[in-house]
C-alpha cells in the first residue's frame, strides 16, 4: 500500500486520504476480493492512528467496497454471483426508468443535446484507444469514463432522486467494471456503448435492459 501521514490536514482529511489510497488499490485489483484489511498493519503502513484507519475502513464499507463481519473483521468485498445480480437489478431499476422518463419527454427523436454528455465520454474513450494503441491502456480511466457514460444516460432524465440514487452507486459501480474488464477490449467496449446510445431513442428501456443483462451473463456465466 502507499503511505499517508497525520502530519498535515485535519483528521477528516487524513481519513479521506487513507480511504482513497485503499480504495484505489481495491479498484485497481491490487487488493483482491476477500483480502483482509488489518487495522494494525494499515496504521503502521500509513503512519496514522488505528482510529483513523478504522474510520477509513468504515467509509469503504459504506461504499460496499469492503465488508465488516463479526469475528472476521473487515475484508475486501467479494463480487460473487449474488452480488452481481443484485447490483445489476438495482442498476436496471434506475437506468431503465431514467430512460423511460427521457423518452416520455422527447418521444423517439431526442434532441442532440440530451445525449451529448454520454457521447462525450465515448469520444474520450476513443482518444484513449488512439493514445494507447501501442499498449498500456489506462483501465482505471476507462472504468471511470464507463461509469460516467451510464451516469450521463441517467442524468438525461432530469429526475433528481433517480440521479442521486444512481450517483450513490459510485465506487461499487467501478468495482463492477473492474470485474467485467477481462471480458472486453477497449474497442468492443466503445462499440457496444455507441450501439446502445444509438438505440436509446427508439428502443428505450429494452436496449438498456439487454445491455445490462449481457454484462451480467459475462460475469455469472448464465
């Protein structure tokens, strides 16, 4: 793990920093699912108090990146079949409804500006593909943009509560994307999401549902 100290900033800022360092290692795959997160070892590694580490771990638990269990302590969340299905069902409830609302407002001819933010994330992915044509793709940035694409689709609904609920998926959605990564090349990821974007005005929620079901099958083998 990288290091952090209590020598600067407030206690809250130190908790943010420790949580951020551990979060990055979970989302990059450095810390594998079910890896124990030990307070004493982390406190020594980061040069902070166990109280600070405990608060940082609690934050990761609240983001569903870690799990706290009696007598087992805290460990990195596993992304098993039940977890995948539950998350995808929740995403479908939010994303399908968001697209339905957008379609209700615009019919099957959505103005260009409605999907412009989502299209911009795909353009950014295109630029990554060109920049990394020789190898060394920045998959963390890919995952961030992938999540941003889905947030943008939901935001087009202009439904505050749905947007808020989807944004709260945050790190958990990035963890999902880490696990789905081996099933895609960057080119196929971009192609699939451009196809989804093209279908949204005419097929609406059905296109979103099929998109999510496809990634669920990739991870569950169903």
